[in-house]
């Protein structure tokens, strides 16, 4: 959230709530298998990706008025 708030230039209200029963309590997501099998090597940091996404939405909003 801190990165998103910095990119947006405003503070977001954060509400803490209990996770629904269907929520996975932990994830082991990893790109290791893709790296090993396909040579996948991501080059975009989370900050760069979020900034690009924010910019895209801002541009979209400007065009839609």
C-alpha cells in the first residue's frame, strides 16, 4: 500500500477485516519454475509495474473525460 500511496500522491483509507473462509491463508507463489524451464527473468520491479499501471489508468481517464 505504501508504494501505491506514493504513486497516487495521496493516502488511502485502510480497513482491516477478517479474511473470508475461502481465502488461502498462505501462498508459495514463485517464478522459479518458469525461470528454470523457460529462462524467464522478470525485469520490471513492483514499483515500476505499479507506476506504469497507474499512468495507464490516468491516461485512460483523461481520454474518457
